[in-house]
């Protein structure tokens, strides 16, 4: 684990010096090319799920083809990167098959209410993960841990192991341990350990209708396809998955979060009309800087070259789109059921913010929840796994001022402080 007291310098971010383990992974993958033939992937998913009904959705085949087609167009992926995405497609189809089967056997699932969720909405790297994990410490809340987000539907016969732990948890832990060995600095950027709370768009991705592929590959074609979808329909699907998870693991009020919701506030509020929303805000330059640094570091295994210029251009545009839509559609969220939380407030001032959020939601903030919140804060200080020292100009050849000028509208709309590291 990195020392939180000392910043982490990544001096090979855009020209990686690979470890022997990383070289071996890439060499093995290149020797075993990956086939993304859709029928074959679906056949694998059917065999694993023991079910073959993908549901009555005429548009599903088109969305799956667009999803896979966008990946195929990315010629810069290594075979290791393609293998990761192939595994993802098979897993998503398998879980979709299992969901359809579960709903067929227990149709009452679709009558389960998903009432008054708390939803965290904000840019990636803006404190959304910290905030949702904090709220999830409330024992009265239902949340989506990473292990469950990856395998929401248990496979037939996959019960707890000898240690009593869910097999899906064990699988997620093994994957996390492997990732720590191959990409050890990711924990300092975004630690997806099995119990960490994950975004529910992982569930939406079972419908092949989210922005998730943008985080794994260069897929501008998918971005444009996704933005053209009727997200009210797909968010309704996501709600159905939440109903199934409520059925499987207990009825409590959900806490949710995703940056994607920033550009889908209409669909979000149509799906969860009684939700209370916590909007997080951060200097967009710091968001972009953190995002593209994380992406560049992850790309050392999944891409043949890092392409820093592409990362700057794409993610500056992507953050701009997300923030523009959020500012445009903010009035869709009732003013008495939302709070604004600036990133600089998430550093020792969380309790008053939580009190305000719970008051807006009309929810009881119990003594036990307060105790759990404080325990989480004590155990998870910022920089717990080390602090990355960012170098926007050195790594990506741009200055903060060049990027920040595009976001003047956002600074005018909210209490957002220019951050020193991104100044």
C-alpha cells in the first residue's frame, strides 16, 4: 500500500515502463487473439446461465451490435484490452438472461417499490464515490457493493462457499487482488475493492444502454449512439434490476450514484420521482486532470499507445457535455429535494451536509447512522492509499487556464473553487 504521507509521482505515465508481470500478460494475450463474434459470446452466456430468453426487447440486438461494433472499431486496443471487454459482454448477457429467468419465476418482483432513494450526481472524480460510500454506512440504507454490481444475478447452484461468503464476493476479491498486483496505483485513484459501493449504471449496462464503454475503449461511435437512446426506457430497466436485487437481498431505501445521471436528469427523475439528489461540484480542470491521469495509467495494459492528446480532447469534451446538460436540466429536480455539495466541503465537514440531505429527504438520521458515518470518516481519510501528484502540462501538454476557459458557465452557476493543483 502507498504511503499516504508522500505524494506518488508517475514519471512514466505516457511512456510506460512495464513490469515483467505486465509484459508477460501482454505477450500471452497477443499470442491468443480475441474473437468478438456476437453469436458465440451469446452462446457462452446461455451455457453459463442455463437460460436462453433475453427478454421481449426488439432493440436489444441493435444495441448489442452497436456496443460490440464500437469496440471492434478501436484498433488501438491490445488483445488484453479486448479480452477484458469480451468477458464483460458475456457477463452482461449472462446476467440479463438470469434476470429474465428470475422475473419469470417471481413476477411479483416488478411490484416491489423503489421509494425515496438518495441519489448522488456529479462529475467523475468530484467526490461522488466518497459521498455514496459514506451514506451507504447507514445501516438503514441499501446500496450496491462492487461485487454485486458485477454479478447481480447469482448463477444456478452458486451458493456460499465453505467460509460462508457469497461466491460472487470471492470472485470479486480475487479479481481485485489480481488488479493490485498488475496496476498497484489504481487504489490511490479509485479503489474498487469488493465491498466498495459501485455505480448502478453497471446494472443499466445489462441493457447495453450506458456510457460505461467509454471508460474502457476509444468509442466515440458508442457515445453518439448512447446519447441518441430513449433513456427513460433504459432507466426503467435499471429500476427493474434494483427491484430484483431488493427481492434477493432485502428491502431498504436505496442510495445510488453515477456521473452519467448528470446528462440524464430527465430520465432519472422520471424513474425515481420521489428521489432526493445530492449534487457534487468540483473544479472541472481538476476533474479532467484526475480522469485522464487514471485513464492513461489504466491504458498501459489495454492499449498499444497512451495518446495523451486524445485523452485531453475527448474527456474535456465529455466533461463539458455532462456539465452543460446538468446545468441545463437542473430545474427538473425539485429545489426542495436537492442539495449542492462542493468538493472542498468533503474534507471534515460532511456531517452538517448529511443532516441537510436527510432533512430534505424527510428521512430520520439515527444515532447509529451518525456513529457509522463518523467511523467511516475516521477509517477513510482522503489520500488513504496515497496521493497522486498530477502534472497536467508535463504529462498532457496543456495548461489549466486553457481548459478552464470552456467552463466559465459552470463556475457562474455553482460554488466551485479553483483548485491549486489544477491552477
